[in-house]
C-alpha cells in the first residue's frame, strides 16, 4: 500500500507542477533549429516538459522496491534502470537534463 501511495503522490505532484505551474515550458525539439533524426512513429510532444513524469515514476518505483529488497545488488540494478529511464527521456528529445533531474529529485523527496 505504501508503494502505491508513493507512486500516486509522485505522479500527482509531477502532474500538478507540469500542468499548473510550468505549463509553458517547451520541450527540446522547439529549441533545436537544425534537422533532427527522430524515431519513426514516436510522438514528439511540444509542451509540459518540466518535470519529467517518467523519470519521477522510475525513481519512485526503484526506491520503493529497493527499500523492500534485502539485496544490495538488486537495489543497484533498480537505480541503474531509473537512471536509464531518465537518460532515455533526454535521448528521445522529450526532456532536458534538468527536467529529468528534478523528476528524480521529486521521487527521492516523496519516497
């Protein structure tokens, strides 16, 4: 129950920040003027960049699962998966590095 509550609270905080306070923050593709390669079929969003919801959820889940795990190795793997999620959001031109950093920070503070 506490894991579900942490994930819901993380999601709520991110969505409130993204849609009520930072609604006009644009995504990377609106800042880059040179031709870009994008993955075919991937929808590139234009607004609501800050903070990264995917990153926040990945870190929240990793923290919650690591808390219940007795394995230090599993905790490291979970952390690395969360970092890879953050990296993928930047790589796919959906977020800036700051967006993913703050998304992860929100999860750390809540969890």
